[in-house]
């Protein structure tokens, strides 16, 4: 049976059945049905009959007619939502079309300007040629050119009139970048304008410093947009603070502010940046709102700000926001960021972080538009999401996680951080913070139940360079396989900081995670081009705590993950987490730890004497970091990234020495795990790297490979490598099926080189290999055999070992059919090292 419903002028509803019978509802009946619809939009047959019994005014309506009414009501709701969605898309397309038309107009003006300049320079060239043939006086030519070098801007001072002059000039220069041709803009790679895009994004080409521009539509009023954007620390996660030093009003209703801004350094290998700015807020004649700013320096005769210790003073060239009201509500916004971040102050390998307009666009320009869109969505859809939090509360939590991690990475002294002395190896930096503000709300107690009086936070951090490992893939592995790098005892220790109970220094145990469960927080914070960010709560089950450490229970991690889209080129990937308990509140103290991986320009040389721990250092040839030649130069295109690790631990002051030792060891173990994972995730392990750089004083990789093969032929009378073909000796040795490894000739021999099979057998990397001693890989019987027959190697030059068992660096037993060891002779026929070859090995 078919039925059609319609609404009458008096508010009643009539339903036309297929037999021509009309059913008319009174306004009271419609009101009752609407009330029931909001309670249950799709009632079952039993529920509909119950509704008729409970509502006397519906008693004369058949259940079938009630069913038809609910079907039609759901259909109308769906149509209304679809119409609203289409209207929103239409408004956005209209605004986007307007932006594209303006961009097209700008490009046409730019083309006209270039054509004019081309004809002008061509005419000047002809005039110069004619002048050179008629007038040989150099003085007349030089004099005519000097007129154009005279400064056109009058001097200014720090008076209100002088500041207004600087502000007006800043406004004009900003508008020329936002809507004019002052900067040559090119579309950012991978960004395509459309209804679902963040907007039109462009980066600079061939200008001073780095610049980016974006145009987009947001569903907020211009004044609200300006208010949000001026509060930069609320949305720009690299911004530590913005202080308004002074403010004054202009006669035209504008506002001039003097600002001091500090930005966090993204890695431990670079200093933080600060800015001394003038910000000008004004309204244009067409009603558009403008917020523009620039750095103040001595050349402008404006007020100056003395340099700050541990900060590098960077320059902001005229930048800002042009906000125009949009028809139908919302705002069209133009964002321009233009900075000179003083790349000279960082090691050469890191300079792409400060010279990339693409990175500026992703981290700053697009971040502004994303934040505005998030706020707009939160206003229109303030629904409670997972874990009982509203979107705004989840966004605030993610900001706190990012800020806490940035504080740990930077370790500013004015926040209470002080550096501890090194243990002789400078790969891990350790800082301590005992300020009350840092520890406020963190619970601790002694084993006897009495509260601890002195609490502190310790941070162990390190940075390293990675080669040929996509940041998104590595980060996703770290997120999904926590048990591969984390220690359950350390997590139990961290959990003690947020639980009231006994606490002691964790001991490494054989137990592992029983499982990793993602609780249904699942709130997507960002999902735009080149950005995917979400926050989740991780439940770590079956931790296997000892009774004297922590009472049995669940451990939770509040975790922020961003940049996991491997299709997004050049994005920063972060995994930041903090231990929490089930009663976690929005204002509870959190102590974040985690990883940050930032891609670098692949064209930059990765060698630099100023860097700290460098995973890539063992993959270069020679002390100067020269690239290996031939087929080892990385035909697939080598990409580099810098990875920063920072882990924080709350502790009691009397445990500082023990916790410091534990933290150093733990971060070093994580570094070794990351090295192993990075090597495994590399598209082609050795062929894509630049070569092998042994410790100082040892030969280059090609030379060492030749010595190994020549010594094998000398002592055993056969060739080690066969059917080399066009491949080099080093590459053939690297891909040899048997495990080859060299150890030094010292009292305690350590490994200095291994091929791919050798690294796989030892479950290590080229860097961590040098921390493994020869005796560690043999069991007791193997060590006895080695000690008894080792002199034979030095006298005879080689020895053969029967099959047996050895151990990997992870403690796993490895069986081998037989092994051969021989002396490796250098050019002077003296012993350089001992090479071992394990044949037909496999894990037991």
C-alpha cells in the first residue's frame, strides 16, 4: 500500500492512502507525534502500539498510519539535512569561486606587469646601447643611476606618529602580498582547491626568507576570527608565549600593539626563536578586518628589545590576516606568513627546517585555517564525544600534550629545568625540574605510606638523523607495536605518578605487554590535506606488576598521534603520550613523552660536526662524510629526517641518581630499537644508503671489503665471493647469504662491521653493532672453544668452528652449521681485524 503525506496551512498533516482516503492529523496529534519522534525516530511495531495506548489523542489512528507518518517524517528529516548540506557546499563553492577569480585576476596583473617590465628593460637596453655609442662619459651614466638608490622613506622614531608610520607601511606591504604581486606565489604541491579542501595554499618562490599564503572560508564572523588568530599560543603549537608589551589606539579606530613572541625549537639540535613585533589591527574602507605584523629593528628607528639568552632573534617580514565578511555568514580569510628564521644558527643538516616554505605553510599557515574550522565545527556541533569529552575539551588536552612535550624538548631554565652532568657519552641529555608548578598535583608516597616532601621531574632526550625511512610509516609502527620498544616496568613506574600507592625504581623483567587496547575516544582532531591528527586512550593490559611496585590494575596512556598519513609528503609526524588513571580530569597534571620525526630536504648533505647522535653517521664513507660512489649512492633517492625523543619521569628526590641512570639506559635502549626498526623499514637496506663509515682511523668500506676477500683467498685458498658481475665487492659482500662480521684486535674484541645477514643474525644495526663484544654472542661452551682456539687464528691465520649455538644482541639463540674465522690483513700485511663467517645460520 502506498501513501503520500502533506502539511496543511493550519499546521495539520494529511496522509493520502492509495485508495484515495485522506487521513488528517490535528495540530495536537502532530505535536504528540513530533515529541515521540524526537524520543524514538524509528519505533518498532510493539513500540507504536504502546504509543497509541499511552497517548489518548492517537487512539483513533491505525498503527499502519502511524508507521507511515514516521516513515515520512524520517524522509523529511533526511531531505532537510541534505538540503542544508548542499546549501553549505554551495556557499563554499561560491566563496571558493570568488577566491579563484581573484587569484586569476592577480595572475593576469602579474603577467601584465612582467610583460611591461620586459618591454621596459628591452627599451632600457636599447637606450644604453645607443648611449654607449654616442656618449663615452662614464660619469654621466653613473650619475643617472645614483638617483634611484636614494632612500624614499623618511626617518621615524618610537613616538606614536612614528609607530603609526611603520604600521601603515606594514599594512600596505601585507596587502601587496595577500592580494597583489609583491611575492611570486606558486601553488603548494599536493594542494587542490575544492569543496572539501582547506583552501587555496601557495608558497613563495625566490624571495627573502620563507613565505606561505592561504585563502579559505570559515564559518565564523570576522571579529571572532581576528580574536582567535591573535591568540597565537592557542592554535600554533610551536608558539611558547606572546606578551603584549604596549598598546595604543590610532585616530582611525585601529590598534597598534608591541609584542614579544617566543617559539619552541622543534628539536634538541637547534635553539629556540623569538620575535620583537609590531601588530596593527584596522578596518579597511570595504569593511574588511586586517591584522598585520612585522618585526621591529634598529633600522626603522622604532623601540628595541634586548636579546634573550638561549634564543635566536628571528625576523617576521610583513605578514598577517585579511578577513572579509562573506555573504550568508562566515568569513573569507587570507593568511600570509613571511619569516626569516636565521638558518645560519643551526647545523647545516637542519637548515631545511628553517629554509622550507612548504614546512612553514604546513606548520603555521594551514594550522591557522584548520584551527578556525575546528572552532567553527565545535560551535555548530557541540556534541560530547568519546570518554565524555566535548571536542573543545579534547582539543585543549591535545594542546597540553604538545606544549608539555615542547617544554621537555627545549628545557628552558626559566621553567625550572637544569642540566645534569654527562656520564661520558653525549648521546642522551638529562635535565631535572623540581619547581613546584611542575609537580603540582602529582601523587607520591613512600612504601611505608608517608608522603614524599621533595618531588621532581626528570627528562632524558636525544635527537638523531634517519635516512630513507618514511616518518609516517616509522611512527605508525611505534604506535601500533609499543611492546617492541617500550618496557612494561617503566610504564608501571610512570603509572605510579598518577596513582596513590607504593612506588619504587622499576626493574627490567622478562614479562611483556599482554595487550594494547585502544579505548573508544577516537576523536579526529584534524583530517585535511597533509595532516591527520587524532587522540586516543590506550589501555595496557596484563602488565605483570610486582606487588612491591604497584598494586595490580590497568594502566592508561593519553596519546596524541599526528602526521601518520604516508601519502602526505614532507609532514612532521608525532607520537606524544602521558600516563593517566581512570579518574583523569581535564585539569589533571600530565607529564608527556614521545617522538617527533621531521623530514629534511634530501638534497642537503647530512654531515655536520655540530650534531649529536646521528643514526646516519655510520652509513657514510670516511670522516668527512663523502658519499660512496657507484651503485651505493642511493639510486632510489635518499630522504633524511631528524627524530627527537624526549621521555619524562616523575620521581622522588632521594632517587635522583638511580632514576637518572635508568632514564639514560631506557632512552638508549629505545634508540637502539628505533635503529633496528628504521633499518628494517628502509625500502632497500644497504643499496639505498650512502655507504658505511667505520670508526675514526679505520679504512673505508670498499677498502675493508677488499681486505676481507683478499685475506680469505690468502688463508683458505678459495674465493669468498663468486660471480660478482658488475656489482662492487662491497655490495656483493653486503648481500652475501652467510653472516659476515669483523671484530677488533683488542683485549676485549668488539664488532666493527657486519653485512646485512650479520646484522640480521645479531638483531642490531651498524651503529649499535660497535657496542657488542665478541664474547657476548657465544654461550659458555662457545666461549671456551673460542678462547682455546683463538691463538690459532693469530698463528695460522684462520680456524674452522663446528656448528653450535650463539646469541643475538636480544638474547635469542641462533644455530649455525659451521663457522670460519680468519685474519684480515691491511696493505702493510699486518693484522687489521678478525672476520667471522657463520654459515647456514637460523634462529632457534
